[in-house]
C-alpha cells in the first residue's frame, strides 16, 4: 500500500535510510521530500544521489549534522519541527504553500 504526503512520514518508524537503500520507506520519504519541493527525482524507492541531496537540504535547513542519511534527528525534524500549517499542506498536497515554504525556498 502506497501512502502519500505527510501521512507517509508520520507512519514511518524512525530508521536510518541511506544511499543504496531500496524499499517502501525510501519511497515514502521521497514523496514527502518532493512535496516539500526539495526533491525532483523519481519516486521509486531507490535512495540515490538526488534523495541524498534532498536529505542534505533538509538537514541544513534544520541545523542538523549534514550526513546524507535520513536518521533519527532528520525524522524528528520532519515530524515535529515543521509548522502545523505546512504539515496540513503536505497532507492536502497544497502546492501553493510549498512554493512559499521556507524549505522549498532553500531548495531553489
């Protein structure tokens, strides 16, 4: 079962995802990163260089250690630090909000 948007990240357990991983968790992560405007690659479940670059952008935005791994700190940032309005927009796929979101501006 494929989950879209914010729900995807909320249902994931905090587990490290890194380059070379290929699974449904990566697919869910890519969905959220794409909705945030940080990822322009295929949503295919393959954690490649584009996914790593998007994770690096999120880590920089939140002031985390930039290691290219979707780790516990990055999971926590996306789950608890994003403003609730942005979480709602991700869930509803409100693209107008993403274009003006702080993370999206960092990705541009």
